[in-house]
C-alpha cells in the first residue's frame, strides 16, 4: 500500500530554490515515488536516520550534495517531506 505524501511549507520553498538552481527535479520525483511506493530506498541513495536537531528523521542523497529529509510514519503510512537541498542549505 502506498504512503500518503505531506509537503511542509519549508519543503515547497526548498523545491523552488532547487528549481532555480537548475537541479534535475525529476531525480527528486523518482526518489519520492520510490519512497511512496515502497516505504524504503535502495542503498545507492544512502538512506539513514539522523541525530541531533533532526533526530528521528530520515535523510537520503539524491546526488552527492543534494539531500532529502523526511519523517516516515509506517503505522499511518505517511511521509512528511521536510527539506531538500545541499548540505550547507540544511546543516
């Protein structure tokens, strides 16, 4: 069963910034679709749980310096998309 996507306002702002930078948004859509359909990502995207201020959230690498941060609720089948951008944008 597919996960429901929830987009935060910050994610929408981040997405616009990525578009202005000329990043290939189709790559982001591919990752989000994989997450939505499977609830997980292949190892090539280096998915892992974060610590610190983002404790409990997940992160993956769309490209080496392009990240996606989300919160995953497997019980309610929801994905809360929080941020996307470079390491310097997010940390």
